[in-house]
C-alpha cells in the first residue's frame, strides 16, 4: 500500500497523525497569561510554526468575540483556536464533561504546537505566569510538569525563570524541549 495515495479504500490502514506537542500557560486571573500567550503565538508564527490554541473557561460558555482571550489568540496568528468549558466546546457542540486538552488535541493534529491557556491541574507541560504583587500564591510551584516560570520578580524555583518580555528565549526553550523541527516556512527578509 502506498501511504501517499489519498484513495485509501474503506477498512484499509490509515496512518493516524501524531498529535502536536502541547504546553499549558497557567496562572491566576490577571497574572498576564493571555498577554504571554499572544506573545508566544506571534513569536512562533514569526518563526514559521503553525500554532493552535485551547482556551479553558472553567466558568463556562463564553464564545469567541472581540476582546475575549480566544479572539486575541486568533488575531495573534493562531491557525485554530478552541474554547472549552464544562458544558460546551466551541466549535460548537454540546459535551457531557469538561474536556481535557488531550481530548481536544486531535482536532489540532495538523499544527506544529498547541498552547493551552489554563488547565493548571493537568499532568501536562506547563509555564506559569506569576505576579507576587497580586498577593496570590503560585499556582503550580513544585509541579513536576512545570517547565518554566514567567515573572518580573527574580525567582529561584529550580526551573528556568523568564521576564515577560523575554519571549524569544522562552520560545527557544519550547523548541528544544519538544524537539520541534525546523520551521516549515522561512520568512524572507525585506530588502532595506
């Protein structure tokens, strides 16, 4: 059987696309999660990667429109953005439980990387955005899945700590951690 042949008869083997790597951007409200998500999307897209996002809305049911986080993800260059709540997934379909990122990932299998905003309790790779000045404790300090922390404060958590403006170095960490291939699209420099 030729795997390049798109005329696969019913019942024949069809290779299942492997899911893209997934990293959750976590933190409490007003920590800067969406701002970091937008910067990561723009930086990854700028390097030629195809990016998808999942926005977890644990309160339920906010659909995409200007000003909402998922709208900002798409406007930053995400090729696909999913909103998930305990009652709905927007694409829009009713669901019987709060979908995990792993359940939503097959919908984004054509992308290079997926960034999820939320899911701080998931056993998935995470980046925490932490602002001590809010008075809230860290959401995931000590979590074995925590890859890095983004904060204005100098922190010694035993993992890499990045300034919110040091997105390019954070993207380098993601590329190394997930062994992302060289970006598919090479951006040509404009002549000066």
